[in-house]
């Protein structure tokens, strides 16, 4: 460090790790725009002092803190300049000294112009009484927000998200761990981020549900996306929540993907499909017998005696991955294709333009244990629209 300190004023980016953290310079670094502080020790790492670079790193725009701790109380920790735009905090759950929610709260108060924020695993500070009384954090410039872990004694808390107000955030990612008590509270706290994404992408959204083994919900397009992953006992709460959000906001989803194992009632899947009326592309993977039971016949009419309706009526392209090959799932898929094709032909013959009948499929990719084109039943139904 003695050899490099004289050149600090010319530093643009620096990565300090392990023992080098004990010798953080106090010389101003006015040109520094990126700083990474990393402690790779599993149990112990040096605390970051209150004064760093003499308190002068005014050009700093990106800060990464990996497995480090601050010296002193949460009211007294380093100031990294007012121009910070990207903050990434990663740490291990077993560290003896950790960056707490109170640290993060104070840090965000000082840096309201953040564009990117990523936080992995922080805990509540016992030094802060009544954290619910803390003022709201307004981050109007925040565009990308990743949050992995709001855990304290096995419980995830909605409060940190409720305090952060980022109305312009269009990329949000959250992981809710197994064993979380009342995950619904966390889910409803992140609802504004879901709304921000579907508002920013008003057309042609991609939506996916993956059950393998965690449950992941994702919606968006390109860099504008919302994603939440739930483990264990949180899965059912996540599915109920997203179905409610879809029914309430009716986003324009044209590409839908579902994979894994569906363990809920077929009727609930039917209700999900009923909301996704704009889907033209559908990707299915895993043991999804319920999908073909639902799509292979029209939905029962409402109590008022209205017409029967086929779900996903505008579906044109279908991609299916059937890991089991032959068997009940395969036969149920064939039956569904046969029924939808017959209904589509009827729609074409009668000139109906309503969504009571499905459209003719233009392309079906079917991947299973055998070559789909060698399956006479599928070939007879789909002809040259069948691909493997």
C-alpha cells in the first residue's frame, strides 16, 4: 500500500480485499468512480473505518461492499459522496458483525439519487426501537432494485420495502426464503413494483411461472422486468397473489410460460388462463397434466347461461417439453390438440370472429422421448405445423 498511496489521486477504480482493508488510505481520491471492498474471510473481517479517502470521493458512482462491516454504530459510518448511483451490498448470514437494516436505511437517506440498488441478506438492528416509525425513503431515480433476504429469526419483513418509495423502478427482483411467516405481507408490499413494470411495458409482455423446485414469478420484457422467487411454504401465497394481481390489472401478456409440477386444482389453472386472454405464444414444460385437461375442452358457461368459451383463444404458437415421453401426459396432450383443432375448424367454417372458439395453431414444437413426427396421431392432427 505504501507504493500505491502516492498515486491515489489518479485512481479511477479500485478493488480492496482482505488485509488491504486494514490499510484503506485517508488521502483524497477525487477521481475515483468505482470502489469494491471485499472481505473473503468466512468468520472475521476488518471493520471499515468512518473516514475513508479523507472523506473525499466526490466522483464515486459505484460502490460494492462484499462481506464487510462498519466500525462504530449505525449513526457513524463512512460517507461515500453524494454522486453515488449504484450500491451493491452482499454479505453472509453467519457473520458476527453485519450491515443491518438500520445501516441500509441511514445509507439510503444520504444517497437519494441511486439508480441501482442490490442488497443481499441483512438483519434488523436491535439498537433501533420502533423501526416502523422511521420516515419513508424516497428514491425517485431508482430504476433497478434487487433484494435477497429480509430475514430476522426466520421471518421476512415487509417493512423495509414499505419504507422505500421508488415509483420509477422498472426492474425489481426479490427472493422470499423458506420458513417465512406471513409472506403475503411482503408480496403486497412489492405490488407497486409489479404495477410499475406492466405500466412501463403496456403491450406484449412475457409472463412465466416456474415450479422447479422454488416458485418463480416473472413478468416484463427486456430490461424492464419484475421477478420474485418463493421457497417452501411461500409458494401457495405467491400463486394466490399473482393471480389476484393479474385479475386486477389485466396486463397485455402475449407470451406465457409455465413449467414444473402443478399441484393446485384444475379450476384454479382455468381461472388463470381466463385472465390471460391475449396470449399468442405458450411454452409448457414438466408434468403439466392439468394444462391439457384445461385447454382440451371449453370452459363451462357462467351461471347466467352465456356461451361456452375456450381458454387462450388467440393461441397460435405452442412449445411443449414433455420429459416423460409416452404415457398419460402424452395422450392427454394429443386429445387436447384434437379437440382444439376441431373447434378451430368450426370457427373458420362458420366465420365466427368471437373468442368462443380457438384459433388454428400455426406452429407446435413438441419435445418428448420420441420423435413427434413419428407419432401418427400428432402428425395427422397438425401435419407440417408440427416441429421437434
